[in-house]
C-alpha cells in the first residue's frame, strides 16, 4: 500500500472516544490513507481498542510506547509514516 496521507493520532486514556475518532477517519472519502495510532502508555482499554482496529483494517497501524507525552507520540508516528503527506488528529476529535 502506498498511502497518499498518513494520519497520526496520539492516544492516551481515550477509550471513551477513540472508536468514534478512528471510525470518522476510516469513513472519509479518501481511501489512500494510513492511520497511525500511538498508544502513549494508556492505563485504560485504549491499547486494546487500537489493536482491534489494526487487525480489522490494513490501513491502520498500532504503535505502543511508554508515556512520553503527545509530542513524542506524534514524533513516533512521523517515523512510521509512509504517506506523501502527514496530518494530525487528536484522539477526541472526529473529522
């Protein structure tokens, strides 16, 4: 897959709204995307939720790291990105 856009989403204790966020991204009209979800040391079920999405949809990557804050999570996503362009979405946002 050669995505046009990599969408990077830092995730920290977002189990209440991460599903809505991911669904809104995956339902966008542009399908040449990859969604990189970085679990930044969540203590809730966020890590499990993003793993489930990564198993269901090849456009989704789940990365897990110790809690280092949203800037470090975004940087991890940038390193993993394969898209020509990069965009950022917060875990409590919908698009």
